[in-house]
């Protein structure tokens, strides 16, 4: 349905030209970032990869660079697990996790005690671990059912977990173990922490390329409706709220900066991927593994800043 390199234009804006121009500019910049090293397997990826793919709701699509190479989407998967859990639990989900930016690092433990084990939002690790617990309680075969959900949104049966990445993180994921056990001690994890963490590491290990990622997130540009089969993945109100959370919490303690410089709801992962959504217009995926000090892709942030500046379109 979506063919690469189809002209992608909104009246007055030629996205294709802008992407090409900005890609070249950002690609030639010096990149002070470093790939994530705390998950050993992520360090084996060629850090010079840089891909971008834009898919619009009117079926335009355009990609540059390493946009067909699969990478580990890591925390971007937290938006998908939230979407599935939100659909199941509805507004009750907010009894278990908050909707406030944390202003702390993605793996921080410091607020949990004062907050009685209710993580500030679903996109920091503690929040995503609680969402994983909710899915474990509500899905018959969590790992298979979650993957089926992701595949059904994208109509792409090839999307899969990476057992190598999941095992690599599991071997060293001591902070996440600490987070999960601490939340359990405060009464906000119902299942066995080891099972919750296994599922969490699996969902973080999802792999796909920029084209697949941008297609996958189109439902959030489309009021929660799957563009492929027109089914509702989440309600219109839920889609609005998920976008609001991406806008305010999608980049941890750099969320304000992303809103300020890019002006779109988005979500990053330590694999170097970023997805950004322009409601009613497009989803754009960027991948470059070197991260800035906040754990977000350096070139990815720079690219999106220039992209929305040049296209003069953002949600603001
Ligand atoms: N799996 C990673 C972790 O739990 C995800 C972090 C991220 O992408 N920001 O640390």
C-alpha cells in the first residue's frame, strides 16, 4: 500500500526535499553521542547507521539512509504496550501509573518511594514495568499476544523480538530488577517480578526498521484507527491521551526540550530510534545509535528539530 519514494507533499510543503536536505546536513555534523553500552548487545551495532522514513496518512512515503535496516526499538515499545493495556483496562489504568513528566532519567528509582510505588508515567522504566505487569495479568499468552497485537497494527508478520538483545539486557538489567522488586514491595506489582521482567525485556527487544516503525505508529496520527484495515486500535480519546503523554514524557528529562525544539509527540529508545507523530498528517521514524547524555539519539533529535523547523509544521 505504502510505496517508498512516492511524492510526499502537504499543500505548500515538500517533505521529500526537506528530508533530503536535512538528512545531508545532519549526517555531515559531528556526532558527540555514544551508543548505549549498558546493554552489551546494543554496542555491536554499527554506530554510524542513520536512517529516516516518513509515512503520511495520504499514502505518501519517503525514506533515506539506513531506513530498511532493522534495529532494537527499546523504549519505543512502551507506547505499544501502553496502547494494548489502555485498550484493556480503560481509564482504570491511571490508578496504577501517573501521567506526569518525571524530570528524571528513564531508569531512575528516586521518586518511587515518595510516590508509593505509582510511577510518574508509563514511559519511564518503572511505569513500563507496571504496564507489563498489567498485561501479564490480562493476557493469556503475554509474549505471543503482545507480538500479535503489534503485527496486527502493522500488517507485518515479520516483526519479531530479538532473543539475543533480550538475553543481553536480562543478564545485566539490575536497575530494572531493583525497580520491579521495589514497586512489588510497595504493592503495585501483582505478578512474580521475574516473570514481569522477562516480559518487559522481551518487549524492549522488538526489532524493526524505520519504514516499519513509521507505518506502525500511523494509528496515533489517525485518531487511533488502523490505516490498513480501519479497525480501532484505541479510541479517539485514548489516542489523544497517548499522544499527550508522548509529548510530555516521551524523552524523559529531555521531554521539554523535544517539545520546544521539535513540537511533536514522540518517543525515543536507547537503540537510537525515535518515532514522532504529527496528528492527522504523518508518522516519521529516525534511527541513529549514538545517544546524547539524556539517552536520546543525538542525530535523531537534531534531524527532527531541523525537519519541523524547515517544514514549519508542528502541533503548536
Ligand atoms: N530496555 C531499556 C531499559 O530498560 C529501555 C530503555 C530505553 O530505551 N530508554 O533500560
